[in-house]
């Protein structure tokens, strides 16, 4: 029981972090290539965000938490992920292995009632299995980089652990008429939750500070005219954002449908 409770809390906390960062980004590449652009939705530094990327991210967000986001919200998410990806590529942070992605996809599909429901939801959202795998791989890459970048500075004291136990952990279990384990039994779990919160806070601050230094021009939808075939510069050519630090641990934050913590 205690382990189940601890695991549920860790999963909920990881979901919060992944929710904030586990969104669609384009796979980074190191050489110039030509891509078909269906319409430019926004220009960020010397790169672009396309209408197709917005549609795909919107579909994935709908699949993950069942909620639709506005075009403006999706552009902001894609812009934020462009910033993180640029930082990750500048730091030469390694992409997840195929085995890592396999595990992440397997964990993600477990969040649905059955494989059939998962396939139906994907089809309804207009996402192919290959697209879902690619999106999960991308968000796994970003969530791991955020952890790598900000975890070293995310320090938690014994007093903070005790305060969380007394003010949040125990009251939540009591409200559900569940047994409250001793602090010693859940110390590591609570410490990880608080570290994840600290990582999120530092990542949010870094993003806020970085946005002010990056040029983002949003194109109105009616003006997003298709441009047949547009040569693109190497991804992440934009001036690298000066890193702060992130989570060194390669905690495999597995993508999962967003849920409010219990």
C-alpha cells in the first residue's frame, strides 16, 4: 500500500513536469535541408513555425489530455520548445535511444483503457502511430534535457521535506481515508517531488527570461500563405540561449496523458 501511494505521487508529480515540457517540437538536424512549408504561422529568429506543426501539436495535446488549445497557445508552446531544443542542441545533449523511446511509447499507451482505445483515439486525432512515436521521442528528449539542465541547482532541505509531509502529503491521504505512512518511509519520494517542483520553477524562470531576448513574429492565419518548397537553415542555427543548468539525472520522464494530481 505504502509503495503504491508513493508511486502514485511520483507519477502525478512527474506528470506535472512532463505536462509543462512534454510538447511537440521538430526533430533537430545538423545539416541544411529542404522541407515543404504549408504555411508560415510564426517566425522565430531565423527559423519558422508552420501551420502543419500547429495542427499536429494540437492533435497531440488533444490526445494527451482531451483539451483543445488555441492557435496562440500552440504557437507559444512551439516557440518555448524551440528555445529548449536550441539549448539542448547547443549543449550537444544526446537524443534518447530507440529502446528509451520504445519504453516511453509503451508507458504512454498504458494510460489508455486498451490498445484498441489508444488506436481509436489516435485515428480520431488524425495521428499515425509513426507520428505519435516521433512526438513522444521529441518530448522525451526535451523533458530529459530540462531535468539535466536544472536538477543540479534544485536542492531540497530536510525541513522542506518535513513541511511537505505535514502540510500536503499527510492531509491529502487523510482526506481520502488512507493510511499515512511514517515520514521515513516516504522521505525519498517526497524529496523527489520537491526537486521536480524546483526544476519546474527554475525552468519557468529561464524560459521567461529567454523569451525577452528572442524575436518571435506571429503571422495571422489568413496571411499564412503556402510556400511551396522552402530551404531551411540548419535547425538551431539561432543564437544559442545561454544555459543556466538543468537536471543532470536522466530521469526517464515517461510521457503520459496529463492528469491532475490526486
